[in-house]
C-alpha cells in the first residue's frame, strides 16, 4: 500500500523521527520479529496512526526499502556526474568507494539489506532483491558500454555478462566490509580508510587485467583527478 497523504502531510521532523525509528526496528529485529507495538511505544504515537500512514507492517517496510533505494540512487548519480569524463576503471573505483561510504553513513539501512539476503523470508523479498540488482544493472550498463566505445574495455566483451560480473564483485566487496565471514582473508571487514582504499585498488587492478583493452593506454594509478601522484586514491 502506498504511503498516504496523512504521512506526507506530517512536518518533516516527525517524518524523520518515524523513519529513523522504523529503520532501527527492522535493522535490529528483521522483518518477522519487528513489532509495530514496540515501534509506536518508542515513538509515543497511537498504533492506529502508524497503520493510517502505511497500511500495514509490509507497507512500512516497503516505504523503508524505497527510501533506502533512493539514498543509493542519489549517491551513485553524484558519482556518475563527477566521473562523466573519467575512464571506466576510475568510475568503478569511485562507485565502490561510494558504497563503502554509504554503509558508514547508513549502517542500519545496510543491515536491513543484509537481513533480506541472509536471514529470513518475508513478503516481497524476491521483488525487493530483484529491484536492487536491476538498479545495479541499470547503473553499470551505460558505464560498460561507454568503456567499450572509448576503447578502455575489450571490444569482444558481452555487456550483460560483464555487468553481471561487476554487480557480483561490488556487492560481495561491500558485504565483506560488513560481515566478517565473507571477508575470506581480504582484510576488508571493518577495515580503516587507507586499508579499504588499498583493497579497492587491488580489485580494480584485477578487473583491469581481465576487462581492459590491450590497445588502451595504461591508465596511471593516480587517476584523472590526482595527476602526478604515483598511486591513485579513492
């Protein structure tokens, strides 16, 4: 059920309070164990008001999910704008760094995503996860196509397969940053800023070796925005 005008007409401070409390509840409890009673107790509002705003627990969760997707879209749109003239591998590097920064800014939002993947089944789970990866494909496909067109990527690459690979690599990297058993010895889990930059650089170099065009000029590690430096930083 879509969010009602009743919620949209609340002042922004109250909207943010409800949103923050709902994110916290779903992040800590997951969908099945999340309690609307506990939530209204935290918020100090009538339970009926919450149902008037969102219709159901499923409606509230859908709102949280759509809010999270919008936050990610905003972040990646900024990356795309800032790197419009940059080479493909710098754009992927910046995208991955933006993902790490997003987790640092919104850890509970990302925790909800992890619970969707690993911990439980609930209404719309398949739909939500499909949306996540379809959005990723929509973001990555133009980057790959531009990289091939500009000779930065191999001309014989299949775009859909390349996008699938990139989505898997980026998603797993971010999961490993947040989940210890997915680190697999990479040293990504809760790593400091410098270590994360170095691990991103390792991933980018492997991608460059596999996907990069042999005819393209070797891109300096300094990147387009840090000319003259011997090592590129995210």
